[in-house]
């Protein structure tokens, strides 16, 4: 249902305005998941190597490839870090013997397939890459269909 609504809004916004709309990066989980909304702090904990348990399941985070627009936008909002800072975080954690970085997946297609297959998986993709096999998670109660959605890819200037 959320997929259909988001797809309609993206299509309508493209028709209404000749300039491309901001590209939202959405957090996704398996279709039918009990997870409907997470806070920024919960996402930060999950994607910075700490355990996040939701509905009695430990979430398994997956990242987009380093340097991808989705990853940069997600890391800036969720972790509050630049790509270089994120790299240093994972080197520091490795030196200290702490948990490793979330595994990076090579494409949005891989991401949606993995998330759809594993109920505890969580990741993020551009709004135009969501499939019917995943559900979109609100961030701090805000869905990408709402104004003020927080994770947007910056357009090239």
C-alpha cells in the first residue's frame, strides 16, 4: 500500500513540474514487517554497529555501496557524518575489536531482494527503487510522502 502511494506521488510530482523532484532515500524492511516507524536514534544505533532489537528480533543492517548518493545522504542524516568520517569510524571500531560495519550491497536490486528475503534485514534505497516486496519505514513518524521528509539526495548543482 505504501509502495503504491509513494509511486503515485513520485509520478504526479514529475508530471506537475519539469524539474526533477528531490530524491528521497527510504528505509525498507520486509513486506509485512511489524516495524512501521523508527527514530533517527534507533537507525543511528543500528547502522553504527550497536544492536537494535525490535519486536524481539535483532535487526541486521545493510548499506548501499560506499560513495553512492544514497549512502552519502543516509550517513549524513542518520550518522551525522561525511564519507571520510564514516570510514574513520569503522577503522576505529575495527582497531578496538568492536562490531564490524554493516555489509554493503552492490545495488538497489540486491538490497530489495535481501531485505524481502530476511525478516530482520533493514536497509535503504531511493524511493524510485522500492518494490512490492518491501515496506517503507517512517522516520520519526514521517513518511517520504510528507513534507519535511529528512533523507534526500542532494541534486548536483
